[in-house]
């Protein structure tokens, strides 16, 4: 049976190439990586790569498209598991950090390449929009239930949350992933929910 006719085999090989490519991109840098290196890491011939991808840029684009869907689905599932807005918020942040810790190579490539263009803008923008909308839904529910303050600028809150989470991930990446990224979730959520002022300051 040919590769093209065997959907299961094609899917497995396709994913293997994607994962191999991201490992190579993370270790070598996207610019310095070659199709031959990706093929060697995946255990396939150079020509096999072109059965699935047009070029190196296309590998990166398809990887982000694939990851965007999977990660967002996990975000949505973990938020639904919680019973109240505070726990939904905590679950989302914890899942976000967990997913990037789970795939260190993805985290490295994302921080290095996602903001550089390479035709990734639409995928990065799409994931960002979905994430911000999810944060907004949780915050609005919390406002409606009296858990979160009503006098919040929602657009500011959403950007604040995303920016802080990405900064925590970036710090972890540049530290070589030497500590437990997910362990930063609770302190980060506590900072979001309580702020940095004391009760006296908040009251004043």
C-alpha cells in the first residue's frame, strides 16, 4: 500500500516530520536549519519532506496551524471543567503554562519566530484573538457574578493577562527551561486577582 493511500501512515509520518522540524528549528535556529537536517531527524529521505511540505517556511506554518487548534481545544476544555470564574481563570493560566512546558521546542521556536512574520501572522493573530476572547468571557462572567470588579477596562485586562503569561514563558525559555514553568501559575493568578497593593492601599 502506498503512503498516499494509507491515511494512518501518512498522518503519523506527517506529524513525525513536524515534530522533528521544530526540534531542529529550536536547536539550530530557523534560518540556519535545512531540509536535510529535518529529514535526518525525522528518519526519512529528503524527498519525503516535499510530499507534505512546499519548503521550510511551509513546515513552520503548518506546525503552527496544527498546534493552534490542539492547544486552543485544551484551553477550552480546561476552562469548562471549572465551576466558577476564578477557577476557570486559574485553569486557563495553568493550562497555558503546562502546554508550553510540555513542548519546550515549540516554546523556543514560538518565542524566537512567531513575531517575525514568515507568513505566521494570521495563525499567531488567530490564536491571540481566541485566547483574548476566552479571557474576556471568564472576566465578564466574574463581573456578572460579582467575583471580579465591574469597573475594569476589559480590553486592558485581556492584554495584561496575555502579556504577563508570555513574559513568564519567555523568561523560562531563556533560562533553558530549568525550572517548573507550571508552578508559576498560582503566583501569577494570585497577582492577577489581588494586584500588588495592600488591602489598605486598595481601600484608599
